[in-house]
């Protein structure tokens, strides 16, 4: 199997590098040529254009920041792709958009898999991120080895809709947990609890979460660097609230979470790290959440 990979941002560059290290033939493309450095160092080749990458692969992988970007790339790629190949969408996207593009692909004899990932940039760097798969099972099986090379767990969920909804749910929970972790740490700080001890106590308690174990560390460091921006958080929070409307599910916490992130983006900018949502509370009460010994950025071992 030969793969093309388009979209080498904070997440995609690590996925492409893991795929190349897994022994697959990989060509890559991004608007920023320097974003390909890690993948090329791992054995991937640079492609001169979207069409050139699309024409040379059995599976074209996209990992892009918005539905609009995915549509632009797929519109440029499909005419160059061979019948019998597969488009693998690893972006977080609205399933109706992916399904519409999948119809266009099917008209050219090209299959589609929705394979969003969850677990954070540091897990992508370690090749341990979770891959959520939706699409025809036979198509999934033909690309299972490549997906396994990029992720620690690969979970087949059914159709495109099921994979997309599950991915949005994981982000919805993560954002809610992030806001809650900030409030919990602030209660400890204002109550005079040493924040290193508070972190350890929460991590060892029934109130623990993956988000606390990871994002709380970069908050306590003050870097907030989780490799995920406010713009991306607002996009994914919007998907969650929209899915709630679509399926008739009242999402009270998700609605409040979305508005909180919209406020955070207005305050700190769309390019700010999403973990800075906790800074809204820090600024409001005048107490920074800081403790020595925490990393500025999570590494692959975290």
C-alpha cells in the first residue's frame, strides 16, 4: 500500500511520520513545506502538489483544520486519484460533509473511510493515539495495518456518521473536563492547598480524568501548550451542539462549554492554546494556577 498524506499540522505531521516509520511508502504535502520535515526524516517523500500526491497513492489521508479545507483538498485530489483507491479523512468533520464528499468519491470508484483520532498531540507523537474508524468494513480491513501504524488502538464504529459523532463526543467531554479541572484547581489554590499536592490528589481520586492528567500539567506550568487551538476547540464544540440539535438531545453542559470557549477565543485569540480557557478563571479571580516541576509541553512518554 502506498499512501499520500495531506495536512501536516500539529497532529498530522506525527501521524505521517509514524506511517513512514511503519514501513509504508508515504508521500506528503502541506501548504507549509517546513511542516513536512518530521515526516521526511522518518522516510516520507515530498509531493509537489495535492494532485501529485493523490495520483501516486492507494490511500489518500487528509488531516485538516476545517470542513472547508477538507473540501478544497478533496476537490483537487479526486480527479487525480485512481479508481479502487481510498480517501481516508482523519480530520474532525461534520459527518454530513464527509458523506457528501464520499458520494463524489464513489462516483469515481473511490472508497471513503472516516478515521478521526483522539488522545492528544503527545500521543500522536508516540504513535499511541486512538483511531476511530467509520466506513465499509472491507475497506477498513484493507487499511487496518496503516491505521495501526499511526495509532495505539484502532476502533471500528460502523459508518461514517458513527465515527464522526463519537469523535465529537470525545472532544465535548474533554472540553467540559478541562473547564472543570480549572475550577477544581482554583478551589484548591484559593483554599491554600499546594498545587503539586492537589494535582497528585486529584489524579489519585475518583474525580480524576485523562484531561487532568495531561492538560492540568501545562496549565500549572503556565505554557498552556497542548498543541490544540481555540479555533479548533470552537469548531468541535460547535459540532457537538449542532449534533445535539440534530438528534434532539438537550446538551446543557455542552452549550455552556461552547459559550465559554467562544469567550476564550474572543479574549485570547483563535490561535491561543485551548488550555488557556482556564485563564478566564485565573484572570477573573486574580490567581494564577502555577506550580514548579510541571512540563511546558507533554512528551511522547506522557
